[in-house]
């Protein structure tokens, strides 16, 4: 199980991700429960990166159902035909949206959200979950976030059989 930890003041984004990855590795060790693991990963990302909203949606047939998250209240269900999350499922790839208002079909769970990144967790060629991160800052996500968040999703994927 993971231990309590703190983020050094003034740490760079890269350093924060390094700390997050270390913590994710520690909490996943020896724990196979999907909900416990997704919940702790959301908490680690919130604490390390201070994202506005970070959490998971689980794919059930043609829709995404809200899973463990950190942040304000969010939409419980998203059809896979809609939203940035739906697009990540359909395209089976990470999607970065610099300005959510420019993305056709974006679903605004909060008017404070300005940019977004969604990473799909693919198993047996099917998207089982998506990791969704929202920021209050426009164009907040880059390839650095994509690389590290995809790494964290792959750590989760390696960890359990869905
Ligand atoms: N904005 C997402 C919906 C989920 S919330 O941001 C938590 C979308 O367009 O799929």
C-alpha cells in the first residue's frame, strides 16, 4: 500500500509526474481491486498535479459511466457518440483539446473547464476505461502530459485483468 507523501514546493511539472509515477507504482503493488486502484490514481494525480478535475469513466456498451474521480461533481453518463471522452473511445487514442469551446460536441460538466486531455485504456482492442483530466487554464496540456498520463494508464493496464 502507498504511504502519505508531499509534493516539494516549486517542483516542475516533470518532477510532479515523476513523483506521481512513483506513488502509482507503490499503491498498485499487491492491490488488484480495480476501484481501489482507480481511486488512488485519481487522488495521486490530484495531489501531485493539482488538476481541476481528474478521474475515470468506465465503458459499458455504448456509454461511459462515471468512476472514481477528484474534483467537482461530474456527468454520470456520456454516450460514446459524444464529448471528448466519446471521441477518445471511438478513435482509441489520446485526445488533447486546447480550448474546449472549439471542440464540437464537448460536454461541459463545469463551465470552469477550459482545456482537457483524455487517455483511453485499451484492453483486447477495446476501450475499457478513459482517464479524463480537465484544467481551468486554456492550452494547459502538451506532449509532456500525454507521455506521462499514458504511462500511468499503461501501469494500470498491466496491473489487472479487466
Ligand atoms: N468534458 C468531457 C465530459 C466529462 S467532464 O469533463 C468530467 C467530455 O467532453 O467528454
